[in-house]
């Protein structure tokens, strides 16, 4: 399995690929390593949306053909290792704003081994998202260029500066990510002139203020928050209240609840149709996934006689729900596709 949720590094088949690369680096201190880990985590997580059933990435280390999130993570790691995002030939293990701002879909396609026979859904959307990240990073030197030229990894210095006695709460990491990176997301819903990103409308969500009808999810931002925890810890910063983040509303976690019969489609024929990410059905599925992950977390802890400090939701997501959802999908459907098909633009799901 290859995941980011445990750290701003990549593990695949039990091997820490980032650690192997780090041995070749000439980072001067822990902060420099943290910036590189942030660079890789931010780019990789932003690239991780639905791939479609056909796409596979050939892993040069194992020789395996890897699809979906695992393949995307390996592809982004390989591009990072080759210096594809760096403007410094002697310092390849970095992501520079100037390179991201000019990144083309063709360059991304080359790095991700995309061909007519190996198509990747939402390729242009991913490239557009990274270009927006590059432009934003360059335009915000106070956040992203405190101790280096503009790069996503500069966010480490910003968060370190906000920490209180080298301590920061996980929800504060999410808040800063939404505040500093929120403008890169495609503008679907705005409130008070602010683009809300991964927020969607559902008629059952009612409040007595301007947020009525809006469901906040922020899957990629929360995933990124989880992924930045370990690089912060490695740099000597304590992260508290990890359970202040929610579970991730993605198709493996959501598929787990559909494939086990916890959630049932009102219209069984909906399983045979593709649905827009903003449809009532998909918004409801994702929102219920978040709520049920909390419920499941409590059940698992009770079974294992552990508390939230010993077994935070992040560990349950990493080692349990997503892996199980993936296994069930592979057992039930060719190519391991989710039980509900979502039309993706490569920026959300």
C-alpha cells in the first residue's frame, strides 16, 4: 500500500521511499528537510483525485503496474526525485513556484506515463491546479518565501512561526491551509466573495445564517493536514488534537460503507450511472462517509480497548478503512472501481 496520510513521505510495500531519497540529499538542517517534505506532500496530495479505471503507473523499483492513489503517489515522487519541479539543477529535491506556474498538461502527462492507451482522467484539471499553486506561492512571499525562494514548502516556516512554544494543533494547520491555499481551487460556491473550495449544496443542511444549504468537506485539504503532521514532528514541532480533523470523504472510505451495506442507494439503478461530484447523491454520500467514520472509530476503539490518544482516527483511516474499502472494491468489481461512479475533473474526488 502507498499512502500519504501518515506522513509527508511515501510508503510503498512497507518501504519508506522518501527516506531512501533523503539519504542522497544535502539538507543543512531539519527545517530544510521539512520544506522538502512539505513540497512533496503538497504537490502529491493536490494531484490525488480520481484517475479513472484504465490508468496505471509502471513502478521502476518493483516493476508493478500501479493504479489510482498509489500510482499517483509514486508518479509524483518520481517526478520530485528527478527534479521535475525544481528550478535549481544542483538541488533537485524541491518544488519551486516558478516551475509550477509554467507546468503544462503535457509535462504532467509525460511524468505520469499518460498515453492514448493509458489515459488519466482530469489531467488538465490537475495541471491547472498546480499552476494556480505556483502562482499563489510566488505572490505570497510572506508565507512561502520566508527563508528561501518561493515554494510550497515555505509553508513549513509559516506554520512553525505560528506555533506556540513549538506546539500547534492539527485544526490550526487545516485553518491555515484553507486560508492560504483556498484560492487555488476551482470556484464552485462563493460566500461573501470567498471561494469555498470543496463545499457543496445539499437541501438537508439547514442553518439560520448564510451557510444554510452548504456542506463543507475539504477532503484534500484535510488529507494534506494529516500529511504535514510527521514532517512537523520531525522538525521538532509537537502537533496536538489530531482528532480535531475529520475522516476523509473519498471513494475508498465511502465505498466501504456502500459495499458492506451500511449505506444503500435509494435507486439501485444509480449504481450504473456516473454522477457529477456536485450532485445531491454524491454530496450526501461524502457527508455520510465523514459522519460514519467517526462512528466507526468509536466502535474500533471499544473493540481494542483503546482511547483516541492511543488510536486516533488518522491511524484507523490509514490502516483500516481505506485499505478495506480498496480490497472490497477489487473483490466486487473489475478494476476495483468504486460502487458509485463520480465524474471527476481531477481536483476533488
